[in-house]
């Protein structure tokens, strides 16, 4: 049997898993209530779940406001990293953004997250500037930009 990779819109039942992993991976989470409001009430928000053989392996939150798109949060579970799943997910999101008439994508990435920075650069993002003390722990973020 070959692996089945699926990307779908995030649902309310996914939020608990996302919050658990955000907390584990980032030491904080956007939180259940925030994510619920995003998927139910924010007209510019689109959140997606990545599954492998029906198992949750990652998620991505985006905002679309023509002509700008933003990746607001993104992770692949550690045991699935460096296998091309994140790259595939990003390709899917680029296609999604193009259907939304988005031609500029931004994201912030931790200065310490060299692996993610490398992936983003391979996908055509360029570093723009540093946002000092951006994260709750005081870590700086690099603002990265991609033109579609």
C-alpha cells in the first residue's frame, strides 16, 4: 500500500491536536479559542491540516487579503520533517494563494529555526528584515517574502 497524503481545511475537531503540538513545538499556542474564532469567523483566514494515511502530521494557517497573503503558523511534526511533506504543503498553499489572486506572501520565522529558513529559501522566499523580540520568549523573527 502506498502512502496517501491529504490536505484539507481545518475543522473544529482538529484544534485540540493543533494546540497540543503548537505548545510542544513552540512553547506556546495560538490557543483553542483563537483558532476556533479564526476558522469560524475570520473571513480572510484559511487553516489547513496535512494528513498522511489519515494521521495528522501538520498544519498551516494563512490569511488572504488581495494582493497579500500571509502564512501565520506552520508546522510539520518532527518525525515527518525532512521527508518533503513541508515542501509539498507549501506548494499546495502557493497554488491556493494564486486562486485567491495573491501575489505576495509573507511569513515570520524564528532566527534560530535554520531548518525552516532553508526550506523557505528553497521555495523562493527572501529575507526582508528582523522583527526584534517578536516571539513571547523574546526571540527575534525574520520576515520573509515570496513573490508569486
